[in-house]
């Protein structure tokens, strides 16, 4: 099968998932978090993969950039960069977020590590200019570093929900973090992009 030949290259890969609480699996039993579910999806779809959880709740892009060197061990073959949600929640200047992500992507580029950049929808409460600048910075950086880009960490959840109100059924009571079912939808949507980005 063509599909099998396409993933044969990705056997035995170790993937670093660099992110915040969404990556860390905040509020969920360990097995229901993003990292275990993504690892299971990859292993169930022809990729022998180990996914390392480098998600830290509350992390901004600045914090992610600051700890990147010590989480990038020699065993890492590819990286998922899923940061920016906390910058957005705090109203951080998109130019600052861009600079921090630029630092991260430059480091990964120097180490020649395949990378998937994962975006985040901008907030509506800071006005249309902020929202547009925030969302565009991910697109621009993906083009600058010629890395694959997945438009939104929450795409699978929002696609399934259809509306913001319906999306609540896939969130934990805090209204911010996905439930186990929500994570499953996220992983199903993102999985093929992760697989395609692997070495």
C-alpha cells in the first residue's frame, strides 16, 4: 500500500512535544492526555513512535524558549512546537510571541530537527488587529523556516463542535482545557500532519 510505504521512513522516531497545559494534559488522567493519545494514534497508524511530554502548564513562548536547550536531548528526532496560548490569554504583544517562536525555530533549524509548528486561534477580546497579527505570526514563521504548519491545536475539537457553544461539550469544567474526548478529536485531526512531518 502507498500509505504504508509513506510511513515506513518514520519507524522508531522520538518526538518532543514542546508546549503548555494543552500539551501537558492538564486536568486529565495521564493516559488521556495529548501526548499518550498522540503516541497511541501514531503507533496505530504505522509509525513506531515515542512522544516525550515537554508540556508545562502556564508556559508562554518565552518560557518555552528558555527551557528548550535542556529538553532537547540527543534522542529527539522531531519536534512539535505548540506554544502561544498563554501569550494570547495574557495579551502579550504578538511581536514578542513572534520573536520567542523565532528563537525556538532557529534552534531547531540549526540542529536540523524536523518540526511541526502548531498554531492557535487568536482571541476576539483584544480586537481584530491583535487577532489577525497573532494568527499571522505562525503562518509567517512556518514560511520563514520552511516547516510544516498545522493551523490550530484545537482544530479537531472546533471542527467537530461546529460552534463555540457546542464546543463546551468537549471541554473540562474550566471551559479552557479539552476533555479526554476533546483530546481524541484533536489528535485525530492533527495526527496525519504529525506523521507527515516526521523524518
